[in-house]
C-alpha cells in the first residue's frame, strides 16, 4: 500500500511519498536540462496529485549530496509501485544509485518561507514577487540567490525603480551547490509549481529576464524586434564600456525564442528580452545593468 508521509520529523518532508530509484535510464525530454528531469510512476504521481511538466523535489532517505533538490517531471509511466526513473546526471545531483530510496515531495519552492533572508538562513529555495498596479512590464529572475548570483537583486531594483512587476526565485546552499540543487531551466518552469508566478496579472506588454552564464560580458536575446534589442544593447554599452555586449540571433542556444520560455508565455506579444550576464557583471557591475534597463524601459 502506498502512503503519504505526514509527520513532525524535520528530516522527512511532509507531505511526501518514499520512492525507489531506477537508473540510469534514458528519459524523454525536450530541453537541455536533462539533469533536472525525472520520470515518475503513475502510483507516485497520483498519490501526491502531481502531473507531467510540474516541478517537485527529491530528498534522499539516507546520506546524499544535498538534503533535497528540485526536478521536473518529464513523464509518468504505468507502475503499481512508487518509483522514479532518471538519467545518470539526475542521480548524481543527489548521490543516488539504482535501488536507493528518496522522498518525492510535491512542491518546488518552500511553502512556508517568504523572504530572501529565510532562503539564505535555511539553505532553501523561495519564491518572491511584487505585482505593481498599472504595470505593463514584468522583470524576472528565476535563478536568483546563489544559483546565478546577483540576478534577483537586479530584478528587485529594476522593478522598484521602474514601477514594474517582478518575479524572483532565490536558492541557497551551505557552500557550493546552489545551482545543482535549485536550477530549473527557463523553458521548463511550470506556474503550477510556483504559486506567485501563477498569480501574476499576465500577459504583460514587455518582459525582461535576468540570467547568469559562464561566458564574458552580456548576451542580449529574446523575441523583441531589432529596434528594441539594439536599444538595450546600446544602453548596456553606455553603462558597461569595458564589457563586450553581444546581440545574438534567435538560432543561438541562448536565443530565448522558445515559446515555452517563461518570458515568452508571460508576454502578450513578442517584446521579450533575456540577458545572460557574466560573473563579473553580476558581481561587480549589476547596478549598471539596472541603470541601462531603466534608460530603455523608463523609471
């Protein structure tokens, strides 16, 4: 019989279902976040009221790489037992092996913590937002905290100064590992798993996403027309004269043109911009990026 765990033991997430891990197994997925995908048995899915495409957590029942991590459910398969299947990278994130067990938890962001301070204090993943009345612009930082450092602070500052709505997720871990624990690829983010995202008054006229990457300078991408992209590029060049600002095409892997990208389905049309920023820009010059965006979007 399958049971849902509900107890006071802080080491056992509640609600949750204990599942057996099978793998490595090739998992069907349509994004580059293959280390973030798992397949979940029909029994486990129905027990927790989950669905394909949603985010969830896995928490090892024994010692693991981390206490827990977020995953996306790529598919559900018929099986009478509570189990999951995943590829080698997904298993390695938590130090799982074939036959090991973990708790499957039906939420991504922590359901009780409500601030960046909470997330940092408890090494957690927390959702934050501001819905500003009359705003037709929304700025997003889905990988804030120490996942892609600096991006949520940029989004909060731009939102406040421009009078724009904002949505941010912040993730922390004691030591390295915030990215490995909490990163969800932008094209996979499900509003069913992020209540504050679902509550935003979309669609917006314009959306801007702030990201980090391992390259240099800043990449300017999105569905916006050439005029908008050139305006953003020029503004960034003015505020970051020592950084390379590159306007990339929609065919680039960082092009951000997939309709499933969060910036694109939150927008009424195609006025969407995504910035990929180097560590130096996010760490030392993030205020300059905010100033450049304010030049373009007002505030």
